[in-house]
């Protein structure tokens, strides 16, 4: 069993997450404000993007690292709808499958949590939000070292690096990319970001004294949209705390006080309806450091 942990007792004050998870397959069972989990056990997009494969095995490992966290909110409810996989290599169909399921979650009033998998999860998750709320303005906050706005290669198709290019083809894009690295994006990708109107905050700008300016930019996006979707690519973090990713960053950001203040500020926004965590690669992880960090980031949402 994936959902197991230390049992201190059955009373509510003793509960840990594994005691409150329900494995489910009926979307009619979703209630307002339930957290609803899908695993996106896919790294076909990473393969197409010439990255290090292995992220498809992450959802189960992240679940194991989530299971033992204590439950903080008495009304906490987590429904686990299992994994979506891509055994036939048809990434486009798999992204559409995720979109349909996420749409069902949101239309029932649930909060969508997706554990990747590669960052190709972004397009599927966003499309699910947009399908649920077609007339509403969707804002995206992307913690990532990369813009992921490459144009798909002929004969290759969409990948883990094309999500925001794909989103931009469907209409105006309202996004803020936090943790961008100058040494991880070509001038072409910066130029594409400017053409699409993708706002960004460089990794070098994430320090405590600069938080008021960062908050202002986050709030500007949030105030201009109807719903928020946040996606976290784990390669935004320094390789010393997140070694198990598809493309590690020696100078990535840290999960320090400045980051956690900013992250919790976003989580508190009532417009946030969807969150995913991508690019955990267990094949390159060290003692589950990256998976544990990913699990902790998901758990932060549960505690707000």
C-alpha cells in the first residue's frame, strides 16, 4: 500500500494524511474544497525534449513521502484518483485525458493537485482548468528555471519544454515565471517570452529584502485574473536540495525563508484552484531528498 504511515491513534488529533486519503474513481463523490489528486506518471515529453527520463515513476514515491505528514485542518479531505500513464507514447492523448479529469474536479468544486511526471503536465493541467472555466481569465504562476516556451520540433511534437508555447497558441497568456535562470534559456526563449507577454522574475531576484517587489508582481497577476493555477518544476531548486530532477541546476533557488514566505502567500490566494509538481526523477534522487521536498510543497497547500 502507498498510503501508510505511523499510526498514533484513530482520534482526529492523531491523524496523519494516510488516514484521511480515500482512493476513488467516481467524480460524483467530490465535494466542495476536497483536494483531488491525480498522478501524471508520464515522461514522454521529457524524452522528446532530450532530457533524463525517469520522472514517470515519481507520483508513487511522492505519495509515500506525503503519507506521514500530520493533518492540520479538521476538515481536510484528500481523494486519490490514481495515475494517468502514457504507455503508447501518445502524449497528446494523455494530456487530453488529464484535462478532462481535472475539469471534472473543478466543476465539482474540488481543488486539483497533480503529481508529475515531466513538465508536459502543464499543458494538460492548464487545459483542464480552461475547460472547466472557458469564459474566465486563468492566471498561471510557474516556478521554473526554464520558460518552457519552445516551439515543437517538426516530427517530434509537444514536449516538456513546449507547454507555454502551446498555451499561447490558444489565446492570451497570463503568466508569471519565477526562478528563471539566464544560463538556462537562450535569447530566443527570452524573446519568445516577451512576444507572448510572459512576465518573469529571475532567480537572482528571490531574496528576502526583495519580497515586497515580488509580492507586488504576484498580486498584480492575481488581481487581474479569475482563477490561478500554479505549476512547480523541481529543477528550479538548487541541486543540493533537489538532485533528483531531469535537468539539475547548480545555482537554483533554495526552499529558504524567502521562498516559503512567497510560496505560502500564493497558496493563501482564494483564486488558486490547481497545483502541480513536476520533474521529480527518482533515478537521480539521493535518499528521496527531491521527492520529500515535493511532498512538503504539496502538504503546504493542505495546511493553508
